[in-house]
C-alpha cells in the first residue's frame, strides 16, 4: 500500500510523490497500545472493566435501536441488516454492533481473568 502526496512548488507546478506505507503496521501498533491499556485496567480494576464492558454493550444496543427507529418512521417494520437505511444510519447501526462485540469480548476476558 502507498500514500500519494501532492506538492506544489513555488512556481505553481505540482508533483505527485508515491510513498510506500504499510497500513497494517499502523493497525498493529494501535491494537497493541489499546490491548496494553485494557490489560492494565483489567489487572488493577476488574469490576470497573466489567462495568465499562456492560456500558459499551448497552450503548451499542441504543445505537442499533436508534438506527431501527429511522426505518420504523418510514413504515418499514421488518428489515434484516442496514441495507434499507441511509448511509448515516447504516454507519450508526454498524457501530452499535461493533460496540456490542467489543463489550462482549471484554466481558468474557474479565470473566475468565477473575476466576
């Protein structure tokens, strides 16, 4: 993967530079930092971690319900997935499911760590 950088010179001409950049490395570094923070909080405060996981799951459910309300207002009572939603509500719907998934994973980690 690469990044395209467009630069303008003082005379008004422009040049495009192609810079190789491994995006997967960025995601791995961010994931490692977030996991180390999560494990630090888990070790020092498991109850608060469980409360945070449950809060993420509840907030995810609220986001899914808010996205579904947009369909109910248009008269669509039964739908599977975000296909009939607008782009904005589809993003809210997907974010809700991601929060539920993260909360469930964190809650299972807390449960197995405290036994």
